C-alpha cells in the first residue's frame, strides 16, 4: 500500500513541541543512567548523540519562543492599538 501525502509514514521528521523535547531529554538521560555496563557501545553512543542534539535544540529554543508582540506595527514603526474582540449581541 502506498502512503498518502502527509501520512506519518512519509519519512518525515516528527515535529515536537518544546515541552515534548524537554520530556524526551529527561527520558533519554534516565535511560542512559540506567544502562548496564555490558550495554552495546553503539546503543550507548546513539543515545548520547540524541541527548546532544536535543540539548542543542533546547539551547536555541529561547530565541524561537519569544512572546509574540501585541498589536500591529504600522509602516511608520508605531504600534497600532490592540482592539478587543467583538462581542455577540445579546438575545432577548
């Protein structure tokens, strides 16, 4: 069977949120700490490599998670006022 576009089996990386990455990092560190001395070196190296990748992603994450600016910027660089959302008319 062929996969349709966007299906998880399309060999695409899984996108994870910041919280999911932090959880995965904790889990991998715990896994590494619980590995026995006779664990295959290749397995140990792959876990350590993934830990380093996650640490690098999380170190770069504060730049990505900057809070969005409130209001809209105008052409002159001034901020337009933030409007409150419209309210539904009350039914009587």
